[in-house]
């Protein structure tokens, strides 16, 4: 009898999942998919991925890999061929010197970020996260039994934290800063001067930096991407540089991300990957090799197209009285202030979908409830249709 009672008292699900919230965006996106499957003319402003197809030469490389039988396990952290190309890319584009042993190829940049946190964060360690944040950062930190500490940013400063704000949040428990530039959901880009100041503070306080640079190729208005690890050896040794091919080569489903880190951290992450996923898909790695060897203008072409779309959306939003915005310098999102409507972000997104069939992402999932995220990763005719619907709907509120 007693053993049965004890068995009943045992918790089924691990404690580490108690703090993890389901995605706040899931309800809206699944409802949009359902409406679309019913034949409704839904305009999708919720996309977190480029709408362009993966280039043919990348697909062809994958087909060749299959035909040639390149379908077996590879080394856990990626093939030597791919890692050499990544090292070359990081040196050429970012001024970063990493050996093959310092690079880990994973199943997407998201996987690289999780592995980094899992390898560095001890229970009760604090991780600094600028707010608004990409939805998965706080949940990943909690899964690793760390404590997310949010640095609130303001629209007045393009959602970028200042050196003073960073310093104010540092204490003896601070282990790591997550830096995302260009940023999701705001499109903000840190300048070289701002990054230098951040780097100095992190070195002085012996804090690691996880630099999420996945939107690196999508920058507008002559802004320039700078990798924080490139300034000096002190910040270099404390930085984990994360990137991938999802956004620059429209390869979201191929699941190839990578990181460069100190030999010690790269070695720790290798151990995690050895005993969790092992290697990313062999076929996707061959596709990634083709992408990194590419001399075409694909990434630049999509950047210019995204800039055109951004400019169109900004032009339309200017004429709408109940919605504010900050002009994004990168990525493919506009973070819009809906405070004047008096509606919270989840209700706003839900009603917009129900009433005029436009889907976007509520700001609640990014830590701010008076904003919504519009993605311009869709063609201009769709952007026009969606903006027309939003404008008419706001007038009636």
C-alpha cells in the first residue's frame, strides 16, 4: 500500500520543465494555418523565415550527395570540409580566426545557442537578455537551470541597451550576455562603437557573450555588421559566435547552424553533441558546403528585395494613426507599438486574424505586450493587401 502511495506522489514530468512556457505565438499561427487550409485568403505577416526558395545549386548539391551515397554518419561536429569553409567565411566576413577544432556545426543556430547555454550555465547563474527578446532565449536559459535577467530597452534608443544599462544589471552571479544583432523581433543593429563599449564591460566583469549573428547578411541603409569577438583577444576568448545559413541562403528547413568558440568551450559543446544529436544531417552539410562556396549574388539580391519591402511597409505604417513603429536596420521584422489601440497584443493579433484575415505575432512572446511583430518576408502584392486590411481595420477600432 505504502509503495503505491509513494509511486502516486512521484512527479511524472521533470522539475526543469516547470518554468517553461508554451509558445505564446503558437495559438495564432496554428489558427492562421487552419483558416488557410479552409480556403480563406489569409495574409501571413507572421513568418520567421525568408519566403524565397533555396537556390537550385544548393538543392543540386544535396541531390548529388544522395546519389553518391553520402548518407552515413559524419563526425559529430561536422565534416572537415564544411568546418574549413566556415572558418574561412568567419575570417573573410568577420575578421575572426578560428581553427577547425573551434567550430561546431549543429542542427540549426537554435541548436548552437542551446548547446552553448547548456555548456556554460550552472544552476542559479544569471544570463542577461535584452528585452524585447527572441522567444526561445529565456526558455532555453530556464531549461539549463539558469536565471534570465532582462535588460529593458526602449523604442527611443531603437531597442538597444546602453553601456550604463548593461553595467547596472551585472552582479557576481552574472555569467553570460546574449547579444542579437541584427535583432529579432526589432531589427535593431548595434554599431561598432556600441559593440566596443559592450565588449569592454564584459571583459572587465569577466562575462561571456553569446553573439547570435544569424541575420548578419540582412542589413540596410549602409549599416555594417560587426562581430563583437573581432575587437581583441580578451573579448574573443569570452565570445561564442553563432551563425547559420537559414536566413542568408533561405535554408531554414535544412537545419545547419554553427558556432566558433575557444577550444575549451568548443570541446565542451562537442561532448554534448556526441551524446545528444551527433552530427547534423550529412546531406544538409553537403548543401551547406555549396552555399559557402557560392560566388553568386543570392544573399545580396534577397537583402535588396527585403529593403524594398521594408521601405514599402514603413511608408504604409506612417499613414496609420493608431500604430507606431521603429524603422528596422536589419532582419525582416517591424516591431509596432499598438498602445494607442488600448488592446493587448494577443487580443490584437487574434482579432486581426478573425476579422480581416491578417496574421502577425503578438509582442507578449517577446516580453512586451504593447507591441506586435510584422514580418515582411512575403511578396509586395501580399504586403499591399495586408497593409490595406490593417489600415481599414484600425480606422474602425
